[in-house]
C-alpha cells in the first residue's frame, strides 16, 4: 500500500526551501503516441436501488438516469491531450462548484451572478488493481498560466497568464478546467466529476450526517460555522461550512481549508461504508435520488449503468487506502494570499502518478501547506 504522504509545515518566504519559485506553466502538452466521493455515493446508491427495486426497478432506473447531467469533455478537448495510461490506473478530476444558481444562493450566502468557480479541485488517481488511491488537492488560489481552451459549446477562449487556477472553470467550464489540469500535470484525466455545494449539503443530510472530531474551536461567520472542540455529527449545512471555511483555521488561506476537506472526505467515505444502505430500500432510493441530482459527470459516466460499473471497480478502496496531499506550492511573494507552484517538487508528484507509483514524501516536504492538519479527524 502507498505510504501516506504528509506535507510538511514549510517556511513561507524562506529562500531555498523548495528551489526556484515559478508560476505554473500553462503550456499544452503534445500527446506522446496515443478522460469527490460524490461519484461513489451516487453509484453505490444507484446500484443498490437497481438491485432492490423489484418490479419497480425499470421506473427507478429511468428516473435516476434522468437525474444525471453529463458533459462531453472528450469532444471539446479533441486529440491535443496527454496520452492515456495503459497500466490499468485511472485519473479523475473532481470539482466542487460554488455556483449559486437554482436556489444555491441561499445556501452559499451570496447571489447568483451567472458564474461559477471551482471551489474545490482534486485529482483522484486510482492505482492499478483498484485497491488504493492517491488524491492531490489543487489550491484554487494557485497563480497559473492558463492554456487556450474550448468549452463544450464550441466557444474558444485565448490563453491567459498570471490568473488563478479556479478561473479556468469560470472561463470555459468543465472542459477548460480539464484542459488546464492536463496542461499543468501532463496527465490525462480519464473522467470528470462535479458536485455543486447545494447537492453536497443535501447528500450529507440524506446520509444522516457525518461524524468528525475537532481538536480546537472552529468559528467562521463567513461560512456560518461555529464548532467547539470535540466530536460532532455534522449536518449538511455544517459540513458545507467546514469544507468551505477559509478563516476558521490556519492562516486564513485556501491551504488550511484543503486540509479540512481531505479529513472530511475520509470521514464521508467511512460514513458511506457504515450507513447500512442495503437494509432500507427507501433510504437507498432517497440517497440515490439526491446523489444523482448532485453530480455532473463526463459523458462516459453519464448513466446509472456506467456509474454502477465504475463504482464496482472501486469498492475495495477505503479511507485507510487513500493517500491525500496538497499540490506542492509556495506563497507568492508578490501577493500574500496567493500561491505559486513549487515546480521541482510538483514534478515528482506528477511523475509518480504517471508511473502509477506512491507519491514520495520528499515531494511535499518544506512546502506551504497551511496549518489545519490535525484540527479535524474522522472517528
């Protein structure tokens, strides 16, 4: 099993801790020859509904199928992409969208301005054999050079320099986000999954909450979060506040929030395993209905059958088999609340994933990873 890689505390602004500081290169990689737990919840629940549906299975299947939204990423990106891995591994780009459309403005505490950003971004690398996974979180405030891209409607967007990572999604949607990640890493994304925060909140409530333990008080009026140190069964609203808080922990940057997101993700996976879905057909259906409404996938995963098949291949992965890190970055000396890629260390991460190997601990030592590690833990 891959050893868990833990980012070191780092010393912001100290020369020599991580080699030269550069912005992430947005260059396009030419092919060298030859696409959030939300997907697991949706697929496992959908699978159970189909199994337990009895004579109503046909209706249930079409109802859940109709809930799913999908986007044709492959068509939008064309052939100018990194080559597909041929070692049995897979890479999935998981985005948490902060869109405030469809009533989400009340949940997010904002207004619908017609745009959305990738509030959370994770590359989930499923290792050959489907027994282990490595997860790399990309700070949304990373300053990058975004490549030119085309959205799923065919509209083209020119390249841009010195922009934040999450602007890729707000500029050209899912296709532009995938293009940017592939340009950044040189790794082809086999699948795409997006979870909007309204759906995330409802999903946690359908699960009956998620248990976490905080080692210190967490208070953030901006995300409506007020938790005392101790064990909590988080409601959907509290869970959303936890994974979105910037000011409740650490230095107030996106790096501290990522640590909370990773800890919560492991707790969520554990909760799904223990919730006893297959003992209650109604609970199973309610969860599947909520989950399939909450996610947007690439077209290859845009059906219940595809989700069920994909989830079945991942059933051996639990919290103990997940290695989670933050993409190696350093604070931007020009803008204190931004970060820039620590290229030499990041290259070690991408090389490990391309070769389907564990991420070396040396790749994350001495980087600016925030101060939230250990604040939250799963039971």
